């Protein structure tokens, strides 16, 4: 449902790299960062950020490199041209820390190619001349070859964007993302993985002779949910199965001694939004060992520090952290914990970029109080490298972590205060149900798309619960909503609403609810289960799980949650469908959706709106032309937020 962009680990549902925060008539441009990578020797950090054209307008996407010592050093741009409207990203350091591989559309703005630049000399050299989508370059251990993911003639690179129109005879055309290799000296290119396999992620073996792959047959968007772990010979191209998971897997990482492959397995509703337990398996196959079976957190990114120790990023209790686990003892040690966002790419899960010494690192950090910047240094002792957003100021209230009891469990969430909070007043409140459902609300700097922080600037408390089914409390908690959508997770949310009303000056008669994707579903569900909400705004929701199964573009995600297809067990789908209980609705509900949303199709929103209209409930449906699951057009982003705020102002004020 809420999904990350293909080929990037995703935590934020946005393809907008210039974030514009608008509240109370004020706006400020915030520079956005895509990626931060420390060099293997720990001496430099490189990052990707949006650039600015000479007239001050938004330009392209640019790569910068900066020495970490002396601290007074200045960043240098790395580019394939002198232009400032090029898009250049997907950077990767060479093992000797002297070169960077990256993607650039400098030659053709409709097609990126792979380039290599010498850090000292600065000149960039083009390595490929191909047509299609390129991503995730990675150097071989000997520095002679660069691997990357390539989808030849790919018509679309991001499933969050608008789906292509379907007319005429609907063919099952599949564009496979394959692993390709290019020789750094000669530029000779070879597609290595089989043409009938879609490769999602990969990692070089330490001797450079093999790859660990997460791959599946068939179309990429849906079949990530059934992908398996393989090894692939770097010379022979021979593919060997290693492990067939029970759930979803991500982040394959080969151990330094070549004897093990680590990965994360868990219930994940969104490609790239990662959480689960850390497993280790032999490259030859056999049983996989869960090395974090009882952890009360959700590991999301990992690195091997030694053959016996793995460092990993984690979501935990609404916070983020960095920990290690020793394989021999199973001992987990936390190195750092904090609020906000910590990632190595804008789409990344909680993670960092780690140097060869296993200690020096770089990351993109942000919080609800501090806009994104690049930080670097020893793990947990980072120092700020960039100051692109030092003038940015938040225009929303303070956020506090809350805990409450529900069905014997300890649930966490975040409460944002109204801007200019006056303890002597009572305020309306809007509940925001997050997408996923496997995800977690953090205190991060907001992005332009569906920025509910704006409600704080308009005088609302805003409540962000992390009910069962979320990351951050361990895998058992994440699996707590299997075959139970809308029941236990909804009880958790309502128990949190009761706790807030009891403890804070919130007017119980002026509470609304909203959300996008699974949050849109939860909004639709909420108004069929209770009349406590005086207004609702459902974004890209799901009204009818039975019809949704045949309409969406990623149906494989539903099998682990419902226990089978809709054709095998239609009753379990109907049990959690808002349409089943539609005659209970009395709440005025605004419905928003993109015209060509392949993940939560517009037909679902129309079905819900049509029912409310027929039943005489106050409602309005807005279908945004040309948009997908995420809105990319600024005027549509702005319009959606203006409608949301106006709807709540009308019914809650």
C-alpha cells in the first residue's frame, strides 16, 4: 500500500525532493537530500541534494563531495557536465576511495547513464550508452567492475507514480530488472542475471566471484512479496537458490569471510519499507538462523563489522537507533538511540553509510525541529557536515511521545501540539493513521505531499498512533493485525484517543481522522465503526477488500495478511471491508485519490463516496488527474491540503 520507490529502501512516501512547507500564509523552500555516503577510508563524505539554477529556481539533482578533515573544507560538486539542471544521483564509492560512480542525465534528460569520476582530477567518464532504467551501482571488491540494476526499455521507474493507461487488449508485458556488469576500463557491458528474473537487491561476495540476490520471476511490483534469496556467479551467471522465506526479505549482505549471508525477514507491506528480524544463512543454502528472535524493535538496515558481529539500524518505540548483535552469543548492544529520521537515502529505512573500519559513518538526519542535513563521524557521535537548511524554521507545535495500554499491550504514538499552544484553551484534534500498515510514525521534518503538520499551524492537536501492525515493537507486534485489519489496530488507536482526551485539553466533541493509503483505509473503516469522529478525510483508501484484490497492481502483498487469496477465502476479506458496514456511517467524509493510482485504485474511493452519497451522508470526492499513489504536481499537493484543512475547519471549528 504505502510504498517506497523501486530500488531504494523507502520510509517516506514522497518523490518530491524540494519540500515546501506552507502554513498560515508563510512558505519556505527546504533543500532536500537523497543520499549520503562515506568513503571506504572514512576521509570524505559524498551526498546528493537538489540544486538551484542561476535565477534561484529549483534546478536538477547534484552530487557533492567534502573532506572530513580539516573541518573547514568546502564541498565540491561532482558532475558529468557544467550544467545545473541535470539530475545526478545513485552515487557509489570505489574500494580505494578515489573514484565515484554515479548516474547522470547530462547527455539526455530523458535517459540516465553510468559515469565514473576521479575525485582528484574531477573529470567524469561515461561508461554506458543504453536505453532503460539504471539504478544502484556498486563496485567489485577489486575495483575493476561496476554492477548495477538495469531494466531495458522500462516505461516507468516508480510504481508510486501514475500507472500507464490501460486500453485495448491488456497484455501481460513484463519488464525485468536485471543485474548488469560493466568493465571500468573498457566499458564492456554484460547483462548477467537470467532474463526471466526480476532482481530487487544484490551484494558482492568479498572475493568478487558471486552475488547474493533477492529476486523473483514475473513483474517486479507485485512479486517482491514472494522474492527469494539466490547466489549468482559473477563469471558463469549461474543462479542458485539459497533460501525461500516465509515472509518478505530485504537487505542481503555477505559476511567478510564469505561464509554467511545476512538479511532481514519479516512481514512487510511495502517494498523498501523494511522491518523484521535479522537472519543468517550459508551461501550454499540450508536452514536460516534468526539472530534477533526476541528483539523489541524492527531492524531495517545492516552491515557486517566482523564475521561474528552485525551492526544494524532499527525502529524502536517511535524512535530510531543503531545496535549490534553478536552471532555467537546473540547479545544485542545498543550504540545510539534518538528521535527523528536517520537514513542513508531519502527513501531509506533507518540506516547509515559505514566506512571500512566499521566505525566511521555518514547519514541524513532530520527531526520535526530540524530540517534534513548530512552528518558524519563515528557511529552515534556524528557532526553536522552541511548547513543547507540552517535558515529553515518549523511552523508547527511541539511533539511528545505518548504510551497507553490496549488489550494488555503497551502502544506508542506521537502528539503534536497546536502552534502557539495555550494551556487555558481546549482544542480540536485530528488523528492521523499511518500507511503501510507495516510502518512507524517518527518525528521527522515533513514533506510537501500530505503534510499533516499543517494542521498544527491551524490550531489543532495532531495525534500519530503506532498501533499493532506497526514496526518498532518487534516482529510479533508487527504481525498482530494478520487476518484482523480494522479490529485490534483500531482498538489501539481509539484507546490512544481516549488517553489523549483524558490527559490533554482536547475537546472530545471536535475530533477528526485522516490518513493516506492504509491510513485512508483506516479512516474509511473508522467512520463505519464509530460516530465519535465529527469529520474525516480519506486519502487513497480501500473500501472493499474483495473488489480491491482484482483492481490493484500489487496483489501479492495481501496473501500474508489475509492468509490466502480472495478467491480462496472471501469471508476474511469481507470481514475487514468498510463497505460491509457502510450503513453505519454518519460522519461527513472527504475522499481524495489520484486518477491513475495502481496501489489503491480510484475505483475504491469512488465506491466509498458513492455509498455515502446514496445513504445521504455529507461527502465529497476529488480525483486528481494524471496522479498516482503519490501526487507529483505541486498544484495538486497544495489543493489536497487546502481541502483537507477546510473540511476539518468547517466541521471541527
